[in-house]
């Protein structure tokens, strides 16, 4: 049988993706099909990253192609998520950055918020998702307390419209729960709620989506990093030893072979105290050098050291994050952090860039 694009696709119609009860061709899962003599390569696109059915479907596709088109056929199949293939609600989100910490109280949400705004000030299109499901603080920090996101009908489904402020798009579970009520959800309920903020929202085109993860490690972290193609993570710590021990656990989660999310850098918060009236003085009240120690252990850069200054707390409480104040002492530090992150992401994306796919004539026997 002569091999053309049509014959390959006809054969692949025998391969089913059971979760949706149809074949991979009719479901539109086959992309970037390339034929070169007895070599066939293509991508299979799944709704989420790390789809548990991916290896089953991939093996079935290879077996079916060889059975119908010859055992000497060379088959190369790439696995992509809809986001990686530019589809779905996150299809136009270029980079997803997770901001994490080993324990609470280290300023993770403050870093995530100000970093997102700093990225926007560099000219990037930015989204911020408050995934700290048990302690959502973004509505207060962004001055959106009591606000509710809009909704719109899209393709017969109701979609959430992120709130836009200070030039970024934002969603938080805090917009959907009563402010003074305890959130008593089991892990699966919390994970499902967060999935809706990703998949049922219209995020549009973004250069960066910053995720403010809950502190520690657990079901929510695993769900997010396994179902969303996270570009990389940033770990926030404070200098003292008790914080560093917890940071190592958070780092271990990201570097686990089943997660494998790159750590792009460490941010040390509360590095030193500087009185407003003595801006040149630095008092290392929580110890010194802890962030650098962890960064060295992980083989990554310490991309930021943030002092204890009143303006950071005031910005979070007032709903105008400190990075929006051009005269604040720490604004420059956040801007340096944003530029460093952009450079690291760009370098990683160049390194990870796939080999260009040769476009072929659908009716041709091979690529030219």
C-alpha cells in the first residue's frame, strides 16, 4: 500500500482514545503529520499534560500503523498537551511560572503578586492565578475585595472572565467563597475547583501566567504540576534554618522524576531589616546567607533578596502592591527579579525548542 497522509490518517482512525469514546483522528488529536519514505512522525495532542492514557494510545498507534503499513515502518510519536499545541483555554499562554514555598508565612503571595506586576511593567502580557486555595490573599493584595469575575457564553458553555487590574488578568478562589467562612474541602474538591480556574476561564494570549501555590506539598501541588505544563518554578524562603529545611522538601517535589519541573531560582524574603530613617543600615535579624545556601544546593541562582520594609506590608494591605510605587526601595529589586526570570525562561525555551516540522502536500507520497 502506498503511503500518503490520507492512508496514515485512515489507519489511525482505528486507534481509540477511550476517555472521549472516539478515535484520535476524529477527535482532532493528530497534528504535525510528516511522511518521509518509510518514516512517519506526528504529535498526539491530549487535553492535559501527563495524560495517564498517553502511553497506551501511543503504543496502539504504533502497532496499528505497522500492522497496516508494514513492520519496517519507522514511527515517531510526540506527546503534547493542548496548551503545548496552542489549543484550549491555556493554548495562548506561553509560560506558566509556579511560585512555591516549603512553609507558610515566608511572603510567597507577596512575591508572586509583585513579580507578576513587575513582569507586566517590562511589557509582557501577564496573568496571575491565586491557587493558594486555603488562604487566598490576592483579592486583598490587589484591592479587589468583594469583586466578582464576569462570565460569558463561549461554545455553549459559560466561561469565567478574569478580572483585569494594574495591567494583568487575575483569578482567585477568594472571589468565589465567603470571606469569613472556613474552606472545608477535601483535596479532590480543591483540585477540581482549581482546574476550573484554568480550564473554564478565558485567559487569552499571555506571555506569563504566575501561579501562587499553597505552601508545602500535597494533592493540590501534584494536581497542578501534573495537569498543567508548568515552565518552571520559583521557591521563596526566609534566611533562618527552619525555613530552609522546608524549602528542601518543596524543591524535592519539583525535581521528583514524576514531576520534573525546573527550578528557575530562589527568592530570599525578609533578608534584612532597613529602617526608613536609616536606609543604608541593614540588620540581619533572621540570620544571613540561607537563601544562597539553598540556591547552591539546588544548583540554581538566588534571583532576589527582599528586605523587611514597611512599604511591602502597606502595599499588600492597601490593595496597591509595592512594585506599583516607583519610589519604593524594593521596586528595583522586583524589576531585576522579573528581568532575570524572563532571561532564564527565554534561554530554557530556546534549549527546549523542537525541531521544525516540514510541511507536506497532503496528496504527496513523501515530504519534499
